[in-house]
């Protein structure tokens, strides 16, 4: 019952229905983060909100235990790019906080990250968030059947570089479905016209990770958190989408919208 293209699983309508529900639950958790985040709370408290929303909706947190990750959400503050472990760090006014959330519903995963402002943030950070969020949608303009995978990558990279930001070398988006991470890897830069031919029913997580300064990163001693070497700030915007004939469908959303695109 699975169409398979290489190692890429084409989802059936029944599977897409489960992924829609997984994605809706991820979006519910983001909604809770958006309305709760404030200076004075800890990243551990924010993680607890995510975990509660996911479990109360009848799903399980995809990341908890994934490769040994200890929490429901990755919470990465300021120069932390990805894979921040929630802890007793207190959020401060002016922080930018990337929250990456996965939920598994009836065996299917949704995966979405968003970067939130804590109170008033600097103009430079506001711009970083705008560029990073728009980079996601610039890439998604090319998410449609008949295009090549790296058409998405190229659009993201060109947009980010044109706005004077950088992209880390070693982190990509990915296929998503029965596993959180499936083939193919979805790079965030590079030449267009390469990689798999996009087909209806492919489900991918597109996730630009954007750095305001230089692209070099290092991993913290905890073995998880990835920070920028130059201390510059970072943002991360991700949606799980299903490829359609005439565009894409965002699965990690509470809104029901069609996204036909002309990429
Ligand atoms: Mg994610
Ligand atoms: Mg992801």
C-alpha cells in the first residue's frame, strides 16, 4: 500500500489524514507556546506546556527519546541554533527562542519549529526572524509536483544570503512520516534542479536554520545543543508539508488553506 520512490515513501490518503492530525497537534502546541511565552519562565516550563498539549490531544512527543533526546521540545535560545535541552534557564526580555516540536499520532509524525520573541526584541533580531520565516515560504513556493527537491533549497539559500544572513552547513530538513526523519534530506541552500523529482504524497519538513553572523557552529558539552561559534543569533522556522500536484499543503497548522504555488 506504500508507493516508494527510492527510500522515499509516498503517503496514501489514509496516511496523509493521520499526518494532518499529527500536524494539527504540533500546531496546537505551538499555539500554546505563542500565548504562554514570557520573561521569567524557564525553558523547562515551556517544554512542559508542549508535552501536556501533545499528550492531552492523544499523541506522543516525537522527540522524547529520539536518539536519546530527553524532552518533548528542543528549545534553543539566542545563539543556540538547534537541539537545546530544556532546563532551568530563565527567559529574559529580548531573547529569541526557537521551539522545535514533534508529535506522533497513530504512528505518523508532524514536525514544526518556530522562533518566538520574548517581549521587546532588538531591531536586528526582528529582522532575523522576518528573513528566516520568509525564507521558509520562499522555499515552499517551489514545493510542488514536477519540481526537483533542490529547487526548494536554492530558493531558501538565495533569499537568506541576499539578506546578509548565513546558513549552517550541516543541518537540513528531511522527509517525515512513519519516522520523524526519513529520506530525503532537504538542504537549505545549493544549486536548483537536483535531487528527487517531487511527487504528490511526498511529505517533507522544510526548515531553514538561519544565522545572523558567520555559519560556523559547535556542539555544547551536553552533546545536543548547537551554538554559533561567533555568538551571533539564530532563528529556525519549519513546517511539515505534503507535496500536491498544484503546490503544497501545510500539515503543521491549525488553518485549513490551500497553497497552490507558481514556483
Ligand atoms: Mg523540527
Ligand atoms: Mg525537522
